[in-house]
């Protein structure tokens, strides 16, 4: 089995969040992470990103701040009452 | 409106004193706009990127909400309910745009910035380091400012597919179908790139090893 490069491993680590890796892929990742500190850090960082995004789920003022202008509010209400 | 109020009065009069009915959710778009207008607008704007379109989506959401208010039995909050309606409309809008202007993933996949992370032999150029107490960061409001800036820094198309996946929880096939991406593999490569960029930005601007 050919050793995979960090660029390939990081892509597999990311993809494992969307699909199930094959047995060979999982083994390749596991072996690589065993000996590669930076990639192990990377994997932990992606886990943290996932936790961060869990907090943001749905409608969250942490990341979504914008003000609906007064003019727009008036227009919207006008359009609603005429619909 | 008047009809709904009369029903509520009648119901209250008919119920025994010990069992007052649950207060009906406000069916007043003015209140909805006041309580949720900014949040709904922000949600839409983040995903469609055009203020006028975002406003229309908020308007359509309130109209739909008015029509289906009887379906809202208070199982979730008003905010959650309205956001749910808005989410469908945002996806419809994105889908429409995806048909007219498919994402054009080839350009994104050729993106030269991919080479910023690894050298020709596939090794790290800047090695990720250890992040100190990462969970604590989330308790800090300045961290969220940094996070927001890092998300904003993502190339527009990568940002959109990242948000649909991570904030809205859409699955692979839903994202592909909505945005007009040519293959699952292309989506996965782009998500990987988005995560790579975001992680790098956070390390540079917050966790700074």
C-alpha cells in the first residue's frame, strides 16, 4: 500500500464528514495520523470547526447580523396588506 | 384578522376556568417584523447575497406565514417556525439561480490558492499546530467576530456551499441539486478547500501558533 501524502490525507479526513471512507482509505488515514503530528492537529481542528458550526445552526445572531432598513419594513408591510 | 380574534374570544368564553386555552401565537405581521425582521433578513442575505432579493424572501415568508398560521401550533418558537419557512424559500431561490447559473465548479477546482497549503510533493507548507483550549474560544464574543470574518473571507461560492452544509445541515445530494454542482466529488473537494481555508484563517487570526 502506497503511503499517502498530507494533501491526500487531509482531503480524506474532510470527506469522511460527508461519506463513509472505504476500509483501505480508513487504514491509510489511521496509519498516516499515527506518524504525522500536523495532520493529527488538522483532524482535531476540523472537529472543532464542526462544534463551532453546531452552535451556529439555524438562525444565529453570532454570525448573522444585518438590519432590515426602515424603508424596507414599510414596503414589506404595504405589500403584505395588499396581497 | 378580526375573524381570528373572535374565535379566540369565543373559545375563552366556552372553556372552563381551570383550562384556559394556550394564548394564540401573534398573527400580526407588524409584530413578526419587529421581533424577527432583522434576524430573518440576515439569514436570507447571508445566503443570497443580494439585499433586494433577501427583502423579497422575507416578505414572501411573512405572507406564507399568515396563510398557514393555523398550522403553527407552538411546538417550536415563532422564530424557528418563520426561519423554517424562509429556509425553504431561500433554497428555492438558490435552486432557481443554480439552474440559470450553475456553480461552474471547474473554475473553483482549478483555483490556484489550493497550492498555498501544500508543496508539490504534497507536504505541508505551514504545518498546523496545537490549539490551546479550543473549546474556550467559543465563549468569547471576539472569537465569533473572527469566525465571521473568516467565513466572509471565503470565496463566495465556497462560502455558500460551506454554509449550506454546516449551518443548514444539507446533505451532499441536496447541495448538488440546489447549486447545480456537477458531481459529488467536486462538492467534496470544494468543501475540503473551504475547511482548509477556514481553519487556516482561524489559526492565523485566533489560535495563532
